[in-house]
């Protein structure tokens, strides 16, 4: 059973990542958020929360980080309408200084 739930979490992570990319490009009116790139999504096993790794140019980071946190409720409610999940995970946005670094660190830590 853990193998099956692991695949499910990976599928949900990919769905969340895809939908967030679309929401950032089409669903937000703030042009600063349209420059954000979602690099990875890592959800907890029970899908209660998801860490969303993002990257943006360094001069916009200080502005974009609080905007994403403030809009996390909007993103969560939009995801709940698009995805057919019983519970939509709470989103926590984490700046990824080098694309895929956060994901690689998480993978290494989970293997230990």
C-alpha cells in the first residue's frame, strides 16, 4: 500500500504544479507573479500540506515571496475547484535559489 500512495502523491504533486503554473500565468492580475516559475511541489503523505518551490529573478524575490504567501488561499481554493481531491493541501511557498535544488535536497533527506 505505501508504494501505491507514493505514486498517488507524486501524481498529485505534478497536478498541483501544472495548475499553479496555469494560475500564475492566466489567473493572476499582478504582473510580478507572472514572472514566477514553479520548480517543484512536494506534498506530505497525507496531502494535508504541500511545499511549492519557486524561482524568480533576485530583484523581485523580496516582493514576490510575500505576495505568494498572501495569495496562497486564493491558489488553494482555485486548485480545489480544478482538482478532484477530497482535501486540497495547504500551500507553503519556498524560494528555490537554483532550480531543482530544493527538490534534490528533499529527495536526499527522504532517503536517509
